[in-house]
């Protein structure tokens, strides 16, 4: 499994931000914990349909040092779609 970060191009509150995603939601949470991110900063169902963490440009560099794969917009969208399918399957199994 892999963890991915896109480019830090999103401006908010005077900083540049990016997205942290993984092939698996559990892996995403494990990796975020290694970066010292709190679980409450996770953005995903039911709040949003896109399971991810937002990272600052500084946190992005740390994520890459810890093994996250830098990727372009095309790759991050592919990973995001796969995660959404995973969330839908897990939700259906619980119902």
C-alpha cells in the first residue's frame, strides 16, 4: 500500500496546502499518526465524501521524508476515486 501527497497549491489562511491520501483508509490513519496528525483533522465520510487529511507545505515535506509518494493531480484523483469506492463498500457491508 502507498500513501500519496499532491502539490501544495491550495491557499488558505496564508499557507499553501495539499492532500494526504492512501490506498486504504486504515493505512491513511496510521500514516497520519506517524506524522503527529490528530484523528480529528481527518476529513472524510460522513463530513465529506473524500477521505483525506489536509497538510501544509511543511507537513508535505515531512510526509515525503516518511515515505509518502508525491503525485500529480491525475494520480491523486485516481486514488481518491478508489478510496470513495472503498468507503461505499464498507458502508454497504455495515447496512
